[in-house]
C-alpha cells in the first residue's frame, strides 16, 4: 500500500470504532433493542471473556476448556497467558458469581503466585482484550458528556483539574466514565432496568446502582437550578436535552475504564485511590466556600477504573490501601472529601507474589482479634503456578528468545510434538554486525523439559515412572510403550502434590540461553558453520552448572535439580537417536499411502462396509492386501496365521485390538465432527507408527553391512559409511528441519555413543 492507502485504512478503523454521540432517549432505545450494552462492570468483563469463545487443551494430562480471551487473540497472542487454565477458569467462575450478584459481589479477586508465572501477562492480556472488545459493535462502552453553556444566558463552561474546555461549545465528558443510566432518578431507573432485563436472554441481569459522579452531579444540579429559576416545567427533559447532555462511546484503556496502580506509584492513600484537590483551581472557581468537584484531578486508580476494572499490581507494596478498599465492593462508594462521595462500579483485582500472604497473616495468632480478618474474608485467591506442560514451557521459551507470539493450537500430538522439537534462529549483534545463531532441534525442548521436571512433585510418583515420564503424561495425557498405550487415568497422582509451586523459573533458563548465544564455541568444521550451533547438551550443562551461583535457589533445591538433569539428558539423547535412525533408514520406510490403504481396508472389514476403488466402484475390502501388509510390513504374522487369505482368530483379534480400538479412540476425541477414516493420521495408531519409521541399530547393521559408526566424524571416501552419512545428513535436513551444521553435530553425538556398543 502507498501512504494514502494507509491513511484511508486508519480512517476506516476509527470510523468503525466511534459512533456519533446519542441523545439520552436514543441511548435508551438502543438498550431496549440491545440490552447487553448496558452491562455493569463485572458483567461487561465476563461478556468480553466469553465473547472470544473457548478451545480444548490438555494440561496436567486432563482435557480442559480454555477461554480464548486469555490467548490474547485480538493482538496476535502478544500477551497470551500460557497454561494455568484451571486457575483462569476459576477466575471466570468468580466473575460469573460476582456479575450475577450471587453473594460474591463484595469479593476482591486476588491473583497470587511466584515470579514469572504469568500474572503480569494476565494484566496486559486484560487491558489488550478489553480495549479490543470495546472497539467492536458487541462491546461498545458508553458514558455521558455535558454542556452547561448558555443555560443562564451566559457562556459558562465546565472544567475539572487544571484544564479549561472550550472546544465544541464546551462539551466535557464524565472524568470517571459514569454509566449513562445513573442520570435517571432511582425509581425511574428501576423501571427502565426492569424493561431492559426483560429483553435479556440470559439469567444474569444488568445492575446499575449508585448516582452520578461528583463532576456530572455538579453539571446536573447547575442546570436544574437554572431551569427551575426560569420556571421550566419539565426539568429532567430540559437538563438532559441534547444541547446539554449526550451519550458517547469510548474505547476502554488504562485511564479510561481500566485503572492500574503500579508498585512505584506514590502519594497519600486518597491520592492513589481517587485523586487530589487542586488548590489553584479551588481559588479560581466561584464555589461559595465549598469544595467544587470541578477542582478535583480524578486520576486515582478507582477513578480511572470506574465502569470496568481496577488492578492493584504488586499489592504487597500497597498493603496500606487494601483495608481502605473494603468499602468499595461492599458499599460501591469512595470519598473524595469528607462531604463529597463518589459511587464506584468496578471489578477489583489485586496481583501479588507470595509475600503478601505473609503480611496478611502477621496477626493470625490473635484469632478473633486479627485486624486483617475482614480483609482476608473478602479476598478470593487464585494461585498461579509454574507451567508443568512441556509444550507450553517450550512455547514460552520460544516467545522469550525470538518474540514469536504465535499461540500453538495443534490437532494432534504429532503436530504439537513437531513444534516442540523444532529449531530456532536468533539474531545476535556482534562487533562485525548481526549474526544468526541456531538453537538446534530439541534444544528448546531440552531446556523446557528440565524446567518442567524441576517443578514436578516426585512424592506421588508410581515406582515405574520417573519425572520425565510424568512430564510427558501431563503434556499428552498418555504414555506409549511399544504397542501399549497407558492413559493418565491408569496412574494415581495425589491431589495434594505441589506440582508447579516451585522449580526453575523460565527467566533463569532464558538468561542462560541468552548468555550462550553471546558466547563463542570451540567447534570447528572445514565447510559447515558448526560454531554457530547451540546444542541441547550445551543448554542443559549450562543450566545445571549455573544453579549453584544463581541467588534464586536454595542449597536443597540446587542438589535436587542437579540430580534431575540426568533423565532429561537421556530422554533428549533418545530423541536425537530416533532422528538419526529414521534418517539412515528413510528408504526402508513404508509409504504413508500404503499404510492409509491398509487402515481403510481394515476399517471396512471390521464394519462390514465397502470401499471405493480407483474406478469409483464400491467393492469389498481386499483380504490379500491386508495379509501382505501384516506379514511384510508389520512383521506380526506368517503364512500359517491365515487360511488362504482369510485371517485366523489371532489376526482378527490383532486387527480389532490394535487398529480398530485406535480408530475408535480417534473418533471419540474428534466426536464433534463427522468421523471419516480417511481423516486419521496414521501416526495416531501406535502399531502403525512403528512401520512409519521406528528402527533400531540391528536394522542398520543388517541393511548396511560395511557401515562403521567409529568412522562417522571423518569417513574415508567411497566407503559405505561415507555414503550413509551423506544421505543421513540430507534426510535429517529434509525430515526434521536440521541445518547441515546441526545435523552434523547431532549425528556425531549420537554415533559417538553408538560406537561404544556397535560390536
């Protein structure tokens, strides 16, 4: 696009965002047609979250429905919260009760957890999501603006703070985003809300309580006084006529519907909560000895967040304010001054590290005399923990190192596994310009797995499992051992396990990898840039070595985490070994089309259906094709296991237990769609996965009799080893996203271990 087209696109977006101001009757007509637009704060927040829909995820080995809002979809996942789905669902359940006024409307939501667990990302995600939702037609948010000029025949204008307004005939909006319906008297408003709620399809009613904010009340009372003196009969109509009052939509943002109190914010409690009086403006305004609300700044966190959301970040730094917040959810009001109050409609959220809990419990031993007891009763705690899913931690590390904010949504474990293992390129600035360093395949996976394993409670581990297997169970919901698939339900894990409560934080791992990216390696190759490659073992060694000098770990944690690196190294080596084997034996793999044909025939055989042949004819499944596949490719049976081409009982049982059961499982997991056997990924069937590339070194030895892994680093020319290596490097780059340098180093590492046991 050229410059004019970008300007036009910006115009189009703003045109879609803002509406022309409405008259008060026009706004009421809009609400009677679309009552959801009148939502009070907690209901609006809930509506925004639910509007984005849900998706199914697996966390801690269980399927859960996750609200897409927390994936930050409006901003391409920039501040998505990874994991903690159960915590976020609990937060939404709280909001649902608060919005419905079901006994929880006095509650303050408390988000607690150690550093680097996603709490700050949630704050950003809420801001991003609410801002984007308020730009949509479904999420319009409204307030009022006033114009008192000319009510007394003079050009009298409004102001607040130190800003005089004269543009567009002195229109000035409520400084605290007051709800337009608060302009109505209470009795009329009750009737209006009854009519609005009668139009709602849902059971959660809209609730608009309280009164106009002090600034708007000042305008209203001034206009009412002027028109009363003039003897106007219909005072409300005169005061709220389009020349004095109009309803406008606004885009939710920090300072306008969202208030955020940061840890470094200073001032008296009242200044931080609602704002401050401005002495200079008080002198300028003719207020006849009283404090004029026009001379108030309205820049406190509750003023900014009125109408939607108030967040107290790093709440331990503002512990003195928490008790003063008690009256806000209870009474829905706050004081500007001894004689001036302001009604507040906002959802309170406080965010803290675990240190706040220690502060709140400092008087717990006094039991009934605990001065903080009332505060603690109003706090609804939701505890964020470290991620315990390998895929989520890998995704988080990739975000931290490459700024790739894509939220992974895979249709199968095979697809997700491909993302976990994939390499990453990172540009590093050096003296002679920018240079790309490569994190080889499995490197981010290795780092993420070590993080996760350090966070898992091993006190409830069954004897047959190690922490790595528990991590794999949590990520995909099952373990695969040959043909046997064991679901997580087969293992008894304790509900009281402290998974995710402590461990290696992602920030430590990120910093270790960042240091490695800046460090020169001593690797050398005559043709390949192996010095630019960071390998999985490089990261694992650096992470384990750095534990002792990192100030965030206790002596006990260091000893425990050092022990857990060994099973991680073993698992990652096995993954690299599988890559090398698959690359060496690539030509021996069965084509997926052949496998798919076999599956189709078995499914038709089991369901007494017909299949379509190449000529479009419906024919019976071919027993010979199934027999040949089972003997030659699966290697499960011999000629004596068949009566001619017909299967014996053993073969029938194999087809039913190993093939059909897997197909049924796939159909169950995809039951929201019409099941088609052609949609099945063959790798989802354990016994089939074997023929698609699972080989061992005995297969290599039989296939390549003159191959010698001890010559791998520098094989003699024109030898079997040289030919195998060349094809292997090529296949690794083609199959698994290795660079040539990464394939060289990985295969060297694997062959170095294989050579010890070759003979």
